[in-house]
C-alpha cells in the first residue's frame, strides 16, 4: 500500500473479465497480499487508474495515466472486488477543444487483460451512497437505476444473499432503452441490460427482493411468470398515452407511510434530476426520477439518496 496523492493506493490484480452486454464488462480483482486489502461498505466506490493509449486528432496516439470512479459491484462479504465498467463514450471520440481522446472505458476495456495490476483507491466519504442502508438506518428500499447505475444494487443484493438479512426489503426499478441490441456483424440480438439473467435468478431466490424492469424504446411488454419480477414499458411515472403514473406506489406493494421508504437513485444526471448538456454546450434542466418522486408521490428529499455517474450529453449518438 502507498499513499501518493489523496487516499491510500492499493494494487489489485485482474483475475477475471466477463462480458455483460456488448459495451459492458465485469472485472474481478484480487489483492496480491493481505496488506492490499481494505474493508468497505455497501454503496462505496473506488477510483481506478490505468496507463492507456488513446488517439489524437492528428491520427497519432498518446499514452498517459487516466482515472475514473466505479461503484463496487460485489458485496463486502466476498473475497474479490468486482467492478462493472460500461463504455459510455465511443472509442476514438476526440474532444473538439483539446484535439485528444478523453474517454477511459473504451480504452480500459480494450487494453487491460487478466493478470494486469491496477491502481485502486477507496473513496472514503463518510456519507457515501447507501450509507444509511449500510448503517442499518433504512430498511425499506426502492432503488431506481438507469441503464448504467445498477452496480451498487448488485453489491446490496449479494450482501442480502450472503448475510441472509431478511430485515432489508429491496424493490428495484430498473430502466433501460431496450432489452436487446442487434449485433452489427450477424444481426443477432444480444442482451443490452446489465446483469439481466442474474437479477431474474436473484428475484426468484431472495424473498425480500423484487424487480420492475421498464424499457423506454421497446414496444412490446414482456410477461412474467413470477410475482417478484415485473415488466412495463415507457419512462417511470408515465402511464399509457403519457398519463401520469404513481410508479413507486403501483409496484412497491402495500405502503402505509411514504416516509418509511428510502429511495436511492443511481445513473446519469438526466435520469436522476433531468439535467442534460445539449450539443451546443448549454445545460438544460428537464425532469428526473427525483422530481417525479417528490411531485407525484410526495416523497421528502431526506428519503432520497443519489449517485450521479456523469452529466448526460444528449443528441450525440
Ligand atoms: C461515484 C461514481 C461511481 C461510478 N460507478 C460506475 C460504475 O459502476 N460503472 C460504470 O460504468 N460507470 C460508473 N461511473 C462512471 C464512470 O466513472 C465513467 O464515466 C463511465 O465508465 C464512462 O466512461 P467513459 O470513459 O466511456 O466516458 P467518460 O469519459 O467518463 O465520459 C462520460 C461522458 O461522455 C458522454 N458521452 C456519451 N456518449 C457520447 C458521445 N457520443 N460523444 C460525446 N460524449 C458522449 C456522457 O454523456 C458523459 O457525460 C461512476 C461515476 C462516479 C462518479
């Protein structure tokens, strides 16, 4: 362990790399010795740093250290630490003002392999995401996840599975554009939802875990043969013909008091609070899950927790 810059640096080795969707992989990391281990809580994140080769506008390449934050996607009860990394910014994207590629994930996914050692720093904020759950202060959870934002929920579900803690009830509202994407090479449909099959398996196994999938661009609604697995379509809080829907109340089950429910929200700024950056650089404020929970369901701000992964840029793809 060393302590260059803020926080202690640890060196962890990649021992596995599994594809979740075509642009998302889960990496398993192992500390090489006891001194490289750290303890952490559900909801915490790490910053990882890697030496990456990225393109310049000139067509040449440059190598430098780049870092990004990632939620820990595995439970503190497990030996390995797992991170799920989604490539949000396309490979080769050049920032127009610097003339350089400024992404991380596309190059990390391309250039790291099993056996590589990675610099990891635990983000130690006291009031980190989900700290109230980790401290046992909140037990009735409605977790709202965007297409990328499910990682801390995976950590919590693994924790529920390992600890057999039946005091915590988790209802997961998970929004994705589509269930599948079409593989360009052979027109095959590939899963586009991070952890999809595993989540279904866990909802069947863990009595206190329920999941509601929504697909904002698929026109069909899937059917479910299990009471703890539900499907809908369209944005949360929007019913058919753009009517308003009380999504929390409709799918949560019996709610005696809205104040008894704790609502972590995780994903892009657009998903959380409607903040987006337009192609001309202007920031626009729309509506996100946070406003809908407060305006439509009467949830108080103290009952909302959030982890923003990045500022959403619209109209770029
Ligand atoms: C506390 C915390 C925890 C996080 N946990 C996770 C996690 O568990 N898993 C995970 O995958 N990510 C997580 N992130 C986000 C992560 O740090 C990276 O931002 C993410 O992996 C995307 O990396 P990237 O290199 O592709 O894009 P980045 O260089 O990080 O840039 C992301 C930005 O690119 C924009 N963008 C998207 N498409 C385009 C385009 N076509 N052109 C230009 N810009 C575009 C996005 O809108 C966004 O603003 C977390 C972030 C934080 C702060």
